[in-house]
């Protein structure tokens, strides 16, 4: 056994030398494990001694090597100390507060009308173009109504013929009435003469009385007028003419008033449907502001409210005006029973377009003052706290903070009026 023990001691020394030159402790342990496996087969009693010597060799590592290993290890990142945020403070001030509403709009005509055909068909002619000025009654466009126009011409001729016959009958009747009246006058004169000259000739007087009666009957018969059939012929022809004229008018678009054509969506030869808007006409001499608002905006407005209008192209120019019309149910525009096509808000500008320098289609900014107060207590909106319907602030009194309920008045995006609960100069802690 001694040669084997001597060999084990030699191997232990060799392992210690290798351990001092190894890079890491792990490498040493791996080598020690393999050596232990070999020694286990030689003598189990020697292994405790070898392991004890190996472990004692860990303390014999050079100090420089240990420092190098420690330097290569990652440095842990320190956890930063939490910074307690400082809440902002606000001072209760006295000043003015104003709630207002602003929105955009465009300059539009007061009188504007959409035009359309009342029947479907194919466009025959377009006599105007966009931006043209037209006069009332001027034909703008028409459909292919040649057959109707020819039928109207024929019907008008029939009407003229019927009217001519009626006129002739009326003139003839007038002559007959005059003749019958003369005959009646003669018969009455003869009757008067007989009664004067031959008062005893009862027979002659009776005959002449009958002549007078016949003349009266003839005159009365003529007073009934001309033949009713002739009158009916004229009326029938007139109704047919009116019907054809209405059909032609349904296929024709004419200007309802003097104005400018803002749009013309027509092309000769193209089909169109009845009641589809194809032309828009407006009186550009009378302009106003048109704005399409949502319900929340219109809830704050009333007809007659004063407004300030500024042209986007000229920010410095401020125009005065007022709310002329709000759509139903916010104002007088339309009603509950009738659907209002134009649901825009209309604003009248005090100055004329020529004097104010604005034109059709200009973009404008509208400002409406809803509420205004001066010399009131106010705070920024960030200073007000709300919890469970309760409005309060946190007042700083030296080192002490206390909650104070407040009553608010006018509220704007950046200021809130404080009606009760605070005094000027108090410091309020924000959220």
C-alpha cells in the first residue's frame, strides 16, 4: 500500500500546482473530480486526505488572480431612490372671466336655390355654364321635348280655331240681340199707336200685344248667350295647351330670379333623373356666413346673439354680426312637421360684402361671447378637484393642508370662477 500512498501524495501536489495556474475555481473542481474518480479505485481511505489538501489549496491562490476574477464579474446596477413629485400650487386671483364659443364657417349667399327637372329624360341643350349670370325666366337647359313642342303647336292652332268660332258666334249674337231689341221697340210703338188712334179696335190691339210678347221672347232667348258647345271647345283646347305647356316646363329649367350659377352639372345628350339637383343659382349681392354645427355647439347659441367674424385670410379684420337663424329644434329654421333640407346655422354680417371686403366662399372664424364677468375670484381648472360629485380644493396654510368645498360659476378651458369658499391670495395645491 505504501507505493500507492506515495503516488497519491505526488498527484495531490501536482493538482495543487495546476490549481494555482487555473483560470477559475470551476476548472479546478473539474480536475479534482476526475482525480477523485481515479483515486477511488486505488484507495478510498486516501481520498479524504487528498480532498482536504485540495480545499486547503484554494486559500493558496495568488492574490492578483483573485482580484482579476473579481474585476471581471458584472457590477450590479443600484436601484435609484424614488423622487417624490412636487405638486404645483396656484394662487387665488381676482380678474375677468369669459366663456365663449368659436367655430368656422364660410361666406354663402342668403338666397340660394337648387334647380332640377321634374321629369326624367335626355338633355337636349345646355344654354349656360358655371359662374354665368342669368335673369329671371331665362332658359338654362331643356330635355328632348321636340314631340311635346310639336303637339303644343298643333293644340295652340286648334285653340285659335275654336276661339275664332266662339268670337264669331259672340259677334253674331250681339247683332241678333240688337235686332231683337229693335223689333221689340217697334212692336211696342205700334201697340201704343193703336191704343191711341184706335182705342176701340180691340182685335188689332190684342194682335199687336202678342207681337210685343213674341219680340220679348226672342230677346230673352238671345240673352242666354252663344252655343255652349263652342265655349266647351275653347275650354278643352285651353286645357290641352296648359297640359302640354306644363309638360314642357317640367322638361325645362329656367332661372327663378336674377343671380349667378354656382354649379351646372349637365351635358347635352346625357340622361338625367327627375328631381335630381343639376343646377344651383344664388343671389351673390346678399351674402352671409353659413356654419354646420353640432348639437353641443348649437345648445349654447340663440337667434339674435352678437358675433364677431374674422376672415382667415385677414386675421386683423373683425366684422360684427348676429345669429340670424338656427335649425330646428334650436331655432326658427324648419319645424317638427317638415324636414328642413338646409340644417346650417346662418349669421348675418352688419356690413355689406363690398364694404367689408369678403367674397363668396371665404373661410371665416366666428367668435360668440356667451358669458362675461369682471372682478371675480378665479383659479386654473387644474386646481379644482372632484370626487363623488363634490368639488373642492386643497388649501395650503403654512405647513398644513386642508380641504375646502367651493362653489363654481363660469367655467372655461383655462379658468374657473370661484363664487364661494375661497379668498384672494390663498394658495391652492394642485393635483
